[in-house]
């Protein structure tokens, strides 16, 4: 449709229709009906006539070029005399696409509709809308044909506008003429090429689209030309199949079906080639087996010699390292013994100084006591001389007695203060000296422990690297031997090939000897390192023993300081006989506090770095099960999961410790046995894993347990918490008042006083 009566004319549709009609005529179609610029009545008659003509045809094709319109999802073709003043006129003045498809119903193999009608619709601007909600779209709407073997091709996909083009034909018609009647080309591929060509020529602005579906067979508008028959085609196919199998039986089967011809000669050559290869392979296998047997014998003998050499070298290195370790151990023992002796001498000198100070304090108390008694006696004598009567004498004696009592009380208080100051000074000085000594030993032991751990880690890494290198060398040697055997298998065809295989086996033996020598050297180095680690362990054990001995001697010095303190307390006891019981109670309480403090100090010292478990030496390539158990027990104790010593026996306590580690470290090792995986996992933990469990009356402070102390008026209950002490109920008082209250005194004079909740009288 080019010459529209109500809208501007279109240039290309008439030329596009002529090009497509000529295309179908050249393609050999039986009936070609080409109509142009039809009105609505003529268009209906033409469709009815084409429906009758295409009845029972194999292929029926309708090509339409012109204007089309989409209303409420239905596509319509616009004839040349359409006015379309209102959307109500669409059904009367246009032809729906469904009517076109219905006219093709009787076609048997293919029903094809090609619409180059997606141009911009000029009627939409002048058309009145009778229903406001009625939709008039841009281009044509998507369609899903209900009939099978039906294709509907749009010049542009649904909702898009097709270009009319600037050339002789539209881009869509040009691509159709180029591809759609190519002999043997399936329509789906042809429309795919049309799509690509239109996209390329329109700079991707227009994309043709095809709706509907076809069956699985090739559907081409023009059948493919028949090919000439090749007499050797079947023989070539059979030859390719036999070549894929590649066996003598396959070639024999081919020759039975094709006795003569070019491919038969090729098959016989392949058969002869396989026979020769089998004979060569048999000879090569015999030569390889002989060479492998000789190489195996030489390798066994060489391995035995190298093992004997390795054993001798290991024994010599072990003896040398053992002697060097003994020398280092003796030197370390002498050094630690001298240091401990020096510290012990310093502690003894401090004890002697404390004893001299306590003796001076006791002497001062005695002098003060004698002076006070002399002053009291002098005053009593003066009172006796001055007394003129018995009553005056009694008054004077009573006054003298009161003064003597007051003076004695003042002297007692002064003596108590001086004794307490001396005791505190001695106790603080001794504690300070002891803490300094213990801190120095702990720091030194920690430093040595860190150095040892660093050396152990370095040794472990070196051992792991050496093991990996040995494994890599073994794998490389095996791979080289296999590759050489394969090369010998291929190359060995005659006696000369057998001699080549023997030479290669000899070279392999030399290479194996070199590798075993290198392995022996590495194993010797590992043994040296292991013995060096054992010597370091013995040295650390000796240092630990000397540290424990020094600590024991320092404890003895501390006990001597305590004895000096007790002597100072004895000096205070001699001030007054009547206070002996009170001072004894006070000393008993002080001693109980010291015992508790000493217990706390010992518990704290149990986690001292000098007593920490030393890490075990790096394991050798093959570890005994007892060594694995001992190392795992030691590391379980280090991370706080096992309090027992490493015995080398996997008992119930060890299984419980590993189970506790699994719960706190989120692991799942088998607790029934000690494995290397469990050892590596526990060893990798640098800090405590299992929580610290303290005894009754103690609390956790970091990595140690300390005694719980309660403030005044509180006591430690059975659950380990501080509880306030109950105040005694006040006694009832009477309203009567003693006009002259006096302190009762024993007969014969004297006084009473209270100490620590008890009353004493003299």
C-alpha cells in the first residue's frame, strides 16, 4: 500500500512488493498473486481468493507492505481508502491480522506471514477516540499464533517502529531478498541473518522479530541442490571409524568389507605398522625388565652401604655432641651455683643485721624498764621518809603506786610501739629482699625459656622443611625413573637398545646413590640437631633444679628472718609478766596469718615462669607413641587442661584433659588415643585454653589462685564469699547508778586491762 487517499503516500512499499514477488517467482512458487493499493472491499476479496487458491498447498506465504495499527492488543492492516476518523471505524475500514492467518489455515507444511507494516501510523493524530480507555499503540503488538507450523515476521519487534529507508527498498525488504530464498537454508536461520543485516544497516535502531514455532525438520523455501555421489564416501567413513578404534581387529574388519581401493591400501599399511609396533614393544619390554632388575639389585646394595655409613656417622656425631653438652651443662651449673651462693650470702647478711637490730631494741627495752623501776622505788622511799603518820604513809604509798603503774603503762606502750616498728621494718626489708631475688630468678628463667622456645620453633621449621625436601626429592626420583623407563621402553628395539637401557639404568643408579648420600647427610644433620636439642633440655633441667635449690635456701633465709622477728617479740614479752598470755595470743594470730600468706605465696609461685613446662624438642621424622603421649600431656598441662605430670601413659586423667581441651577449643579429637593431630593443635595454642579452677577460699587472679581476704567485721563463709559478722546482742542495763564506780583490783594492789577481747589483772 503506497497510494493512501487520506494520508501522505509511501515511496518504498510498491517497490518492496515487486522485489518480493520477483523473488518468489524465481524461487519456483506455483502461484504468485501480487495486488497493489487496494481498497477495503478489494482487499477482502483478494484475501478470500487467496484462501481458495492456497487450499491444500504445502507452503503459503503472505507479504504485506504499508501502514498497520495496533488497537487494544489486536493488529490491523490499513487499506488505501481508509479514513479512520474515529477509533470506532477500525473494524469496518481495516483487515485484522487474525483474518489473514485464518486464510492460511489449509496450508500443510508452512504458513508464513511477513509484515513490513510497523511504520509510524499517521492516522493516530487525526483519529477521534470514542472510548477514552481504548489503547492505540505504537507499531504492532506481540502475537502468539494458535496454529502449528506458523511464523509471523515483523519488520520491527512489537511496540517499535520500522524505517522506510532511503534506498530503493526498505532495510527489511532488502535483507529478505538477500537471504529468505537461499537454497537449503532453514527459515529460522534465514530470519536470523535478516535480523543481523537490518541491525547493522540501521545502527541497531531496528530489530526484526519472528513469532510462532516450527518442527524439528529443516524448513527451507527453496530445497538444497542434490550433491554428486562419491564412490569412496562409504569407504572413507568406515576408514575413519576404524582409525578411531586403532586396533588390528578393526583394520581386519575394514579390509573384509573393502578389499580394494585407496583406503584398503591405507588400512593394510596401518595393519603392518601395528604388527611391527607390537614386536618392537615386546623387545622393549624384555630389555626394560632386564634393566630394571639390574638397577634394583644395584640400588639395594647401594642403599645398604649408605645406611651403614649413616649409622656410623650418626654414632660419631652423637658422641661429639654428648661431650659438648656435658661441658655446657657443667658450666651452666657452676654459674648458677655461684649466683645462688652469692644471693644466699646476701640474705644471711641481712638476717644478721636484723638480729643485731632486734638485740639492740631488746637491750633498750631492758634499760628503760630498769630505769622506770628505779625511779618508782626512789619515789616510794621518799614517800616513806616524808610520811609522818600511817594515813599519810598509806596516801604516799598509794600515790607512788599509781605513779608507778602510770609510768609502767607508758613504758609498756613505748616498748610495744618500738617492737612493732622494729618488727615491721625487719619484715618489710626481708620481704623486699626475697621478692627482689625471686623476681630476678623469674626474669632470668623466663628469658632463658623464651630463648629455648624460639630455638625449638626454629628447629621444628627446619625439620619440617627438611622432611618436605626429602619427600620432594623422592617423588622427583621416582618420576625421573618412570620417565626414563618409558623412554627406554620406546627406544629399546634391538640389542643396541638393550645396551642403552643398561647405561641408563647405570646412570639412574649413580643418581640414586647421590640422592641417598644427600639424604644421609640431611639425616645426620637432623640427628645433630636432635641431640643439640636434648642437650639444651638437660641444661634447662639443671637450671631449673638450681633455681629450685636457690629458692629453698631463700626460704631458709626467710625463716631465719622470722626467727629474728620472734626474738624481737620475745623482748617485748619480757617487759611485763602479766601480758605474757595476751602477747602469746597475738603471736599465734600473727603466725596463722603468716602461714596463710606463705601458702598463698607458694600457690602463686607454683605458676612461676621458672617452673613452666619447657617445650619438647622438635620431633624426628618417626616418633614413638610414648613420646607423643608425653609431649601431649606436657602441652595439655601448659594450656591449663591437665594438672598431672607427663608420665608417657595415656590414662583416664589424660583422656579427661583432652576432652576438656576439645570443649574449650571447639575441636573433636578422639580422646581414646594420643594423636599427632591433637599434639599439633594443642602445641599451636600460645596461651591458657582451659579456665583456671581454684580451691575453696581462693579466687582466680590472671593465671594464678590467690587467697580471698575479707575486711574488718567480715568473715569467709563456706561458699567462699565474704559475709558480715553478726554483732552480739547488747546487754540490758539497770537504771541504778553507782555513785562511785571503781575498777576492781585484786587484793594486794595492782591493775586490770583488756587485750584482744580478754581481761588480764596483775
